């Protein structure tokens, strides 16, 4: 994950405004997925705007509840790593050595 910047505020339009860090301002980031420090998806970058020296990003949120998010650092997710971390978090019982135990339910014909 590469640091994108810090969330400034939520706009009236519902978009999240992010102040880009100096590292992220060099990259073309439109359309990339934005996550927080825990790997939870915040949304996708719609546009980069503002002065070249200190740009801002407009992020379309992917979830409704964004309370307490102002002031937190956000990151650009690497697509491959982002998906793996989300899968591992969603299915903690699965490991590489041992597949998940799945019970098959059979229909009983009457």
C-alpha cells in the first residue's frame, strides 16, 4: 500500500476530499482504490484537482457510514494485495495448507 494522503472533510456532494501527500502527487491516481490503514475500502479516486504544489483528490465513497474518518491517513491499494488481504480477513478459517471444511447439504426426496 502506498500512502495517498489525509482526509480533510466530507463534501456536501457526499465525496471525500483528500489532501495528497508529496509522494502521491507525482503519480496518476484517477480510478484507483483508496483504503484506510486497516485495509477497509473507502472508495475510488474520481479526480485530482487544485494547485500542482499541493493537490487534492475527490474520492467517491463505496460505503455509506463514514463517521470518524476525517483526519485519518488513507492509502492506494495494490489490487493484488488488496484482494488477498480482504479474502484472508473474510475467511480466517482458511489457510494455504488446509482448505475450509464445507458440509454439503443433501436434499431429501419425499
